[in-house]
C-alpha cells in the first residue's frame, strides 16, 4: 500500500470515527475518564457530521463546482477534429453480461457523457482509457466494446490500455495521440479538479466535461436539505479521497513539457 493510499484511508470518515472511539476506550481503561469523555463526545459529533447531509454536501460541492457541465461545445468549428478521452472508472470482465453491464456505474456514466459529446462533434474521436487490474481484459477495451454496441463508428474509436492511475492516463495520451488536437476529458465531477491538474502538469490543456455529479438539485427540494444515511458517509469518503489526491498530485508530480 502506497503512502497516498494510507493517508487516504486514515482520513476516511469511518476510520476517523473508529480511532476516536478507540482512543476513548483506551483512556477509559487507563482511568482517565475526563479525557475519555472528550473522545466519546468528539466521536458523537463526528458521527453526526458524516451521516447527515450538510457537511458531506458542502465538501463535495466545493470539488464538483470547480468545472461546470459541458453543455456548450468547446469549439466553434465542428468540422475540426477533437479527441474525447473517457477516463477509466472500473469494470469486471464477467462474460455472463454484455460489455455495458461489465462496467461500473461510474464508468458507464462517463462513457455515456463521452458518447453524447461524440454525437455533437462530427469529426471527433472517442478514446477509452484504463488498465486491466486483476481482470484479463482492460476497462479501456470493455468501454470500447460498449461504445461499438451503442453505435459508435469504429473508425472514430481508439483506446489506451496501459494507464493505471490518472497521471499515467495523461502521460500515455501525450505519447500516443496528437497533442495539437483539442482534447476533452470526461470523468466524475468530483474527480475533475484532480484530473485537470494532472493533465496540465503533463503539458496538456484539456477542456473539462464532468459527469456523475453527486449534488443535483431537482425542481423542488425541501429547505434546509437535511438527510441522514450511509450515502452521506460514502459521498464524504469520495470527497476526502480526492482532497488527498489533489494534495498528493501537487507534491508528487512535476510539470512536464
């Protein structure tokens, strides 16, 4: 496990809760009841914070609002070539299912957004990305096959199977494709700030096309919007993972030309 993964784990909502409770138990055993009470009180406050919606929604919105959805096309001349790079989002190569059902929900959402943009840009090329992990087929290939089945022209499809992390996706793209062609990258809205930072560090200047937003406002939403549930904890966990990733990317990776 890398240092980044360890840090990401340690600041996740549930491990923090467990550590606070454990500290309280230890001080209780040591007969330091006053200190133990403070840790139990902190763990109670933390539990409320991570399971109710205001705090998780605030942290997530700070990330998701950095880049707006790509509604207007980034090029005025649609006859120009454009590359649309769909970043990897997870898969399982289970042959019982069609390719689209082998993709994670996140990956399928990213691919759908990539195809939406592909349909609007007649001379665009859709590029799927992602390595195999523990599977025998890469997620880039599973997304590629899904795109074919959804009607994407094979002559306007490409893939990069090598990248394991976002930084590698930027470096491999730079090596394999023409960097003078305008580039759109598609990934989750919460992940987009980190992706844009890393692609820029790799010397690329992409346009952001975020998707899979956590924070969505319907026509009617009660105010204040306060809900309780595990989904809030999961949302906060995703946000804290990105915060660690942003900090790690700033420190770990140098800008390249």
